[in-house]
C-alpha cells in the first residue's frame, strides 16, 4: 500500500486558543483573516469597547467642562475637542458593526469602571478640568499606541486615526499659557497631575485584571513575547513625566 501521499501531508496549523496567542498570530504576515478566529474577535471587541466608552465619556466631559471656560475662545476650543472625541467614538462603532458587534454591547463591561475613574477624578475648577483633559487624553493615546503593535493591520489603522488628533498639543499650549505667571496654580496643577496619572495607571491595571481577553495584549511585547507589567507601566509613566516637564511642572 502506498502511503506516500498521506505521509507528505502536513498537519494543519493549530488554531490559537487564547487571546494572546490570537493576537500574536494576527500580527504575523501570514494570517489572511485574523477575524476568522473567535478568540481574536472577542479580544478586539474588548479593546475597542474600552476605547469607545472612553471616547464617549471624553466627549461628555469636555462638553460639560466647556461651559465653565474663562473665555469664548476656550469654550470653542474645548467644544472642538469634544467633537473629535465623538467622531472617534463613531469610528469605533462602525468598525465593530462591521464585525457584527454593537458598540453598546462592546462598551457595557467597561462602563462601571470608567465611570468610577471619572468620579474619583472630578475636577475642582476649569484649570483642573484642562489638566485632566491633557493628562488623560495623552495617557490614553500612549496606552492605545502601545497596544496597537500586536494587532492586525486594520485595527492598527483605526487606532492610528484615533491617535492622530491635535488635542494634546492644544491643551498643552493653553496650560503653559495659564501656568506661566501663576506659581500657585502651577503647584496645584502639578499635584493634580500626579494624582491623575496614578489613577490612570490603576485604571489601566484594572482593565487588564477584569478582562482576561486583554491581559495578554497589555503585557505583550512588539514581537509577541510577554513583557513584565512593570515595564509596560514604566513606559507610560516616563511619557507622562516628559509631558509634565514640557509644562514646567514636576511629575
């Protein structure tokens, strides 16, 4: 009996069984459709659900804070940033819809956690609102950008679009102007910035703990292997420190 044909057949590649394995596979150039893997779909849905609710919450926060702006120019500027946040939310919603997932379903697991974060970091005045917008927006962009390395090309492109706004630059310039001649305000904002980044780091850790699908991505390196969680969060903290230095503040 000739077994040559059967002997030459290679066994099928094993399908990734976990979210982190699915992400590593999706990052490889030989994967045509990573969304054919249900683990990867759940993985991306969780990440985008968190992003969508963060953007929607950002829109609501900036829209509300704009009412307390000291000038009409500031009010209009925050209004424009709020519109950008809502546009990002809609982009994510359309992407998820293409996967057959409603944005509401994707966001729901993150509502309580993100709402709690905003409750813990409620600003006391307009300047604290401005600092919160600056710190949280920039921290979120760093967070998304770091995670994007292990995603498929389409999802990386979506995150790049969300990351491309100029909101952080505008907020930085407005804060520098406000802080330049007011040492007491600068000291208060420096303290507030430290509290904000501490809460943001705790929030990022909580997301990884509460959503197992994201844990592998949070602590994966650019080429797939795991990296220590301390390294990941140290990178975020260093970036925050550089931004505070740009404002003339101590992180």
